[in-house]
C-alpha cells in the first residue's frame, strides 16, 4: 500500500522545483523528492485523497465540500 502522495501544484521552498513535494501519511511529514527538504505538515492536506490512516477517518467525518 502506498502511504505517500504528491501535493499537486506545490513548490519546494528549498529547491523551487514544482510538483516534487510529497507527503508521507504515516508521519505527516512532507518532503521534496528532488532535494533533502522535509517539513512537518498539518493533516489538512489529507483531505485531498484518502489514504489508509486513522487521520483520514477524522477527515471523513468532517467533509469539506
Ligand atoms: Zn526541493
């Protein structure tokens, strides 16, 4: 199972590459696939696409539409 998703349209603040930012749903860490950039990320990102995590259950209870 993939626990990683890319954030569409996100630009890396470190190397300025676009669409290289991914989020690891296991630890809520975002990172750039092109450089060493990592950052903690609030869970709001997770409502983009469901992944297998407890956090997403909360998102499901709170649909933003
Ligand atoms: Zn980068």
